[in-house]
């Protein structure tokens, strides 16, 4: 869809480009109207579960909650939640993921074309395979982390993968090897997006705070989109060294922050087990899952 409008005469490109966005917008609206009919309801209302399965699902959902009832948070409670230092870490993590994801999405075709010498059509086609690879790896690592009940080693490893991929893109030499670097960079950044969201939710005890944490992270992630679209400057083409190194620095800091935060969370769990901490997050029996 991106390739065809740009092959039209100059006077028709704008019209064709608008038509592409209109088609994409219509498809999005249709998907939004149809999606509610396929969304799974709460376990207690799901018709495809037996009574025993509903009980098991609800028991799992209630683990770590302060109460089984949903109460609206007061302004004072929300402000207290916003002042939690861990929220800064969670928001930064998602900001980094969003920055890298948007940067690669915007500039990958340009890097392929100007930096690696591929034709316009080839650059558009070659932009897709890294995302297919990232999808497969994201599902795989998410499954592994859920089974192991630990996220920080996978998150840190994926930060390293993203950094290695970006270094290869910048200094890989031959186009084929640099293209391989794009696979690593896209996977490392894309996979950590949902991992960061899940990581934050695992360290949050109450339903109200989970909502606040998710809202702040998504909002800060939007700023990552702005950052990702501006750090790759046209004057830095075709290598885009400053943009790539900025992204590398962000990824390295995110990995280090995740490591030390997870170590602290693990220590808090040990203190709680020893009875030296009364209630983590103010919820008796709650434990962090870093």
C-alpha cells in the first residue's frame, strides 16, 4: 500500500496517499465495530467455561488483590499512586520500548534504501520480515516468562539483543549483515513493549493502581513516539549514527534500571517472607513477581 502511491505521477501522489489512509481508517473502524463480538467476557460470565473452570479462573485473578470488590480510588489515593518511585521506572521502560519501535517503524525503509542501497520496492518488502520474526519471538519469550514466573532476565536479554542489532545496523558493513541486525533490533524492542507492561502489572497489588500504572505508561509511551520520530534526522542520513546511538543508550539504561529494580523487588520479597516487612504495597500476602 505504501509502494503503489509513490509510483504514481507527482500530481497524483498526494491524492493516492490520502486514499490509502482512508482505506486503512475504514478497516480500523470495521475492526473496532466487530471486535466486541469476539472479546472474552469475565470468567464468571463466560459461557464456554464449566463451573469448576470459572472457579479456578476467578481464584487465579483474585490472587494478590487487596479485596474482591472494585472501589473507585479517591484523588488522594491516585496522587499517592503517582508518587510511587517504581512508576518512574515502569514509565521509562515503556518510553524506551515505544521510542525504539516508532523509530524503526518510521525509518527502517529509509535505512534499507539509503543506507543499504536497496530499491524503493525492495525496501518496502524487506521491512516486513523483521516484524514477523519479532512476533514469533515475542510470543515465545512471553510464554517462557509466564512459565518461569520471572520476567527481568528476559527483558534484560532483549535489551541486549536490541543493542546488538542496532550496532550491527550501524557498523555491519555488507547490506545482508546489516539487514540481519534489523531483525535483532526490531525483535528486542517490539518484544519488550508487552513485557514491560506485564512487568509493571506484576509489581502492582490493587486493581485501581494497576489501572493508574497502565494509563501513565501508555501516556509516556506516546511521548516515545514523538522522540522516535525526531532522533533520526535527515542530515544524519544515510547512517543515522546519532539516532542509532541515542536509541542504544536508552536501551542500555532500561536494561540496567530493570536489573537493579528487580533486585530490589526480590529483596523486598525476602524481607516480607522473614516478617521484616509487614505488607508489600499495603496488601497482606502480596509478593512482587520481577
